[in-house]
C-alpha cells in the first residue's frame, strides 16, 4: 500500500476530535439519541476492525514463528 493512501492519524485536526469537542446543548433529546446510536455503531465497527487486525496478526505470527527443536 502506498503511504499516501493511508488515513491520517487521529489528532487535534481530525473529525473525531471535532465531534468529541462539539457543543451538545443545541441538540434535542432525539438528536442526542441518534448521535449515540451512530457513535455506538462506529465503536462496534472500530472494534470489529481492531479484532480482525489482531486475529490476522496472531495468525501471521503463528505462521511465521519458526521454533526449532
């Protein structure tokens, strides 16, 4: 993969940081419920990706671990 294709690291200029700092007072209760549902879905998606990467790494480590007798 070309390095330019990689997403930027999460930092102060990221959309995620902006969402976390957003003023929630203008939102209605229903808007806040929807926001929570969307954030929960994003958390689930992030966890699934993290788990997949962890399992792939473990499989690769097991495949390439050459433990001689």
